[in-house]
């Protein structure tokens, strides 16, 4: 049944960038002939945007490229009688959506997350102004957008969420066995897996027994494996299990005593927003540790729903892990608070309903 649903979904997907360039140019010529005023108005918007980002910049060239492809999308929107388009991420998808919306004379809206704001942000004030509404996942992001000159009256916070029915609690009961620490994430700089290994080394020096299981893959896998060897963290202490399917995450989390995601800001400026995997761990009833970064403290409240440390501080991280391993009373209270927090503010069904109400307010009633 699932395979059929996936096949049906795949069959309904239109791959915009799979269109040949000569086809795209033909589409532009035909659209100009059929809708000259809309085309020229949007072309004028494009040129203005290109000057704002630097007419000779790579971003400017990208905007022009996306404008031409947005014409293909605009034709489809018109053919299907679409009245509104909503996209996730404020960079490339928002570019295409705002040009396609202008071409087809409909409205658009955006949900902004993290990388699209912190590392690849351009024309944010313009996108906020042009959008019917502009959603983002945290108050931190909303303040960030304000600092970029965006009108916050147009911005609404809609949290990411998790399906409470998929994460029903831990399988592992408290026992005197070796504590199991888990990490799930892409093996990239901003996830902080290297800091976790350094903290694990500190714990080993202190004589703390533990098992650390790192789930995920990415460009830093080789470096992290080498760091593990250099730190003398043997195979029975630290293991890399590679990427795991999302359907396997509940079982992985339910076997843990502590979940750690020591996020930090990457050298290119990228950082996480509020990682969903933290919500999943908290809802499972696993004690979590993360960092004072971005919107994370809006979910993981220090010593209330989890523990927070400063990004890149291996000593604080090691001490936090040891605290949760040794203080079972604190751990249990944090877990209870965390479950309540996620169910109240980060429930997928509730937050999808909030987004639906925004469509009703700004689109259907317009």
C-alpha cells in the first residue's frame, strides 16, 4: 500500500529543472506573446532584483535563471486554475514562487527554516513584502528577519512539528548497565559531531562508562572516524552506524538513555533552526542535550526540558552528559516536561492546522 502511494505521488510530481533549456526559452517566447503585460512587469521586477543583489553577481545570474524556469511553472498554474502557491525555504523555491506568482497574477507564501536564512539569504525584505504571508519556524528567525529589514507584521511563527503517534516512549528501562548515548544527523560541521567525540574523550578520561552511537552520513564521516581513532575511543565505546531510515528512528531513540545534538554555527554562517530530531527524542522520553543556538532554546529549555551548553564547549558538553547519566531524578523530570512541551507547541497536526488557517485567512477569504 505504501509503495503504491509513493508511486502515485511520484507520478504526480512535475520536475521543473528537468525541462530542456530550448523548451524553457520557447515557453518564455509563447508566454510573452500571450501575456505581454505580466511578462514585462515581472521582467522589470527581476531586473530590479538583480541590481539589488549586484548585477554581476552569481546570485543575480541565479535569479535570471530561475525567472526563465518560473515561466514554465506559471503556465501550469494558469492551466490548472491555481490561486495560490506556497513554498518551503526562502532562497531558490521562494525566487521561483514569487516570479511565477507575478507572471500568473496569483498570490504566494513562504515558510523559512534555517539554511535559507542564515547562509543563502537574499531579497528577504522584498520576499516578505511581496508574499501574502511569510511563515518561519522560530521567534529567533523572526527577530533575524527583522534585523534584515523585513516587516514583522507580515511574519508569523509556525513551528515544525512531529507526529505524536509515531513516538510512543522508550523500550529501554532504567538499568545499571552501560548508558547509551545517541546522535542522529548529517555528518556536517553545523551538527557538532566532532564536539561530541571530544566530549566523549573527556568522559572516558573521567572514568565514565558509556556507549556512543552516531547515526548519519555526510562529508565529514572520514574525518570523524579518524578523530575517533586519534582520541582512543575504541569500537566498544563509539560506533558509527551510517544513515538510518526515518521509519527506524523511533526504535533507535527508544533504546537510548541520552540524546545529544551539539549544534554550532558553521564557518559559512549556516546553523540549524530547531532540529526536528530533538522533538522526536523528547517525545520518546529520552533526555536531550543541545546548545544555546538559534531557535533551539525555544524547544530545549535549560534544566526544564533538557540541558543546554555553549556551542563548541567540550567540557560543558561532557559535564552535561555525565549529569544526565548520574542524576536519574533530574532526567525523569526533564523527560516529563519535554513530552508536555512537544505535545503542546510542536505537534504536527496542530501546527499544520495553524498553517491551514493562514491559508483560509489570507487566501481563501481574499
